[in-house]
């Protein structure tokens, strides 16, 4: 991928924003279990950072997706995983379908304020009984006059305690599971929507996660994105951007793990020599850095093809799979070289170790990525009747 001056300027803008507005506060926000999401999103919105690839008509920058991937990479400078994830939910998870398939009225009402940072969004796909098996979700949105009446619940919803809207995947008919679902925009202050207390998590501590309940929630049918029954397909498309964001977002954090570990291993001496002078250690760190470069190359390749309008389901799934696997490998190997210091809660590598664990689970677990890749390689056995 060839980067232009504009890409570099975007990198600089995000770096300055992260250095000045986010990183100085991350330790406190990690302790608090939340960050001032409305304030940070408003500042990011003022810089145009929440609408990089979104249509200019609704306040976006109208740039191609390579700029969003550069942004995802730069958000990885944040010294935790939770805040980049919250930002990614807003930019690459709950708004791509709205931006591409939403009516102008809907985009005016939800996309424009999301891009400006005036509204926080969340994406409601997973349920207690349906995470990997998206087609098996049970929440219903049934027609009543001009409205939908929504009943059900969504589990592990990032940003939901602070969100102004949820982009909801629900069953709008009894038809086949891949063609009976619709994506519906639901304002979170609608009567009948309620949110559980924050869920207590292993990592991603500064992002807010909760369960969302829908009890006879009534919204107009015009809040549906695109055609009825096309929700599953749109969500699968929306997952492509989520997965590219996820892979790109890992790169800088993993490099930080390697870099801080190198610094520590130069300082720390055992048996009269610096840890870094042990071949087993400096070879391992060089190998991990090489793997990170390979992930970067794969992510850029998928992005380049995506920008060219190609279907990148296979490459984006590979990048997501590799990001999850490599995240665990890098953070685990680096933590080892910090010894007892690595086991301390506030150690930066220990935080990365906890945070990156999610990448192999959320947004499609590793095994789901492998299933997609197998299918596209033509080696997935058919279901036995
Ligand atoms: C912190 C956090 C934030 C999240 N944010 C959101 C959000 O904002 N919106 C949202 O909709 N969801 C969100 N999720 C949900 C997330 O996407 C799901 O947890 C994920 O898709 C896995 O679903 P599950 O937990 O139900 O696992 P299950 O589907 O129960 O699967 C459990 C495990 O079984 C394995 N597995 C599953 N199926 C197969 C198979 N066919 N073959 C082999 N192995 C398999 C996998 O290893 C998987 O991890 C979030 C989750 C977390 C933890």
C-alpha cells in the first residue's frame, strides 16, 4: 500500500490527539472502568476522526478505506485496548451499514451526529444464546402498524451504558435465518430499553460493556437500514470493516510490547549480563517483530483490495485470525521476559496480555474465522443431514 502525504497527516493528527488527550489519563480510566466517552468522541469528531471514510454529505471526510485503516493503526498508540475498541465500535462496527445502506433521513438523524461526536453508538448482534451463531439470535422486531415492536436482549454490548443509539440486528419475520433479519436503529432512550450494570471484565477495562434489554420497544419502521430481511447480509459486510479495524488496531500495541520489553531486557541483568544478551531472548523478540510485520502486510493487502472494491472476506478473516493468535503470542512471550514484574497488574505488558485476549473471541472467534477461510478454500465439509 502506498501512503500519501494525506495519510501521514492523518497519522500525525491522531498521534497528537492520543498523546495529549488520551494517554495521560489512561491509567486512571482503566481504574475507573470507563472513560469520558462523550467528551473524547466530541473532540475526535471536531477533528473529523469519526467519519474518515464516511460520506461528506453527512460530515464525513469521504476518504477511501485505506485512511480508516491508517487511523485504526494509529489508535493502537493508546496505552490500552478498551478505548480503541470503543472508537472502533463507533467508526467501523455500528455505522458502516448505516452509511452505505441507510436512507438519507436515517443518516441525517444518526450518522451525522455520530460522525460529529454528538452521539455515541453501539452494535447489538450477540445474545446470551447466540454469539458465534449469529443466525440463531432470538430478539424479534415485529410489525405493528407503521412501527416495529422489539422484544429480547443483547449481551456484551460495548459502549451501551453511554450510548445514544444501538444498531440492532433482530428477526423481523419467521423466515430462513439468513433472510429473516433486519438492522434497525434504536435510540437508547426509547421507552422499554434498559441497560444492565457494567459487566466486570478480564481486560479492556476502560471500555463499558453491558447487557441491553428490549421490552415492547416501539420504533418506526423507517428506522430500518435497507430492505427488510437484508440485515444478516449487511451485518456480514459490516464485519469486514470490523475485522480490518481489529487487525490494524493491534499492530502498534504489539510493537509497544516488543519495544518496552527490549528496553526492560537491556536494563535487567541476570547472571552478570543483560537479559537481552541471551540469544533465546533477542532471537525471540526479532521473530515476534517479524510476525507483526507479516500481520501488517496481510492487513494492508486486504485493505488495498477492499479499496479496489474486491470481496476480501477471506483475507480480512485471515487478518483477524492472525491478529488474535499473534496478540496472544506476543503478549505472552513478552510478559515472560518481565518475570515477576510482568505479573503485576499495572505493568503495560500485563495490560496488553489481558486486553488482547478478547481479539480471539470478539467479532467472530478464531474458530469462526477458520470456518470462513475453510469455506472459501472449499474444504469445509457440508453439514450432515
Ligand atoms: C468485551 C466484549 C465486548 C463485546 N462487544 C460486543 C458488541 O459490542 N456487540 C456485540 O454484538 N457483541 C459483542 N461481544 C460479543 C462477542 O462478539 C461474542 O462473545 C463472540 O462472538 C463469541 O460469542 P460467544 O461468547 O457466544 O461464544 P460461543 O458462540 O458460545 O462460542 C464459545 C467458543 O466456542 C468456540 N466455537 C464456537 N463455535 C465454534 C465452531 N463452530 N467450531 C469450533 N469452535 C467453535 C470458540 O472458541 C468460541 O470462543 C463482545 C464480547 C466481549 C467479551
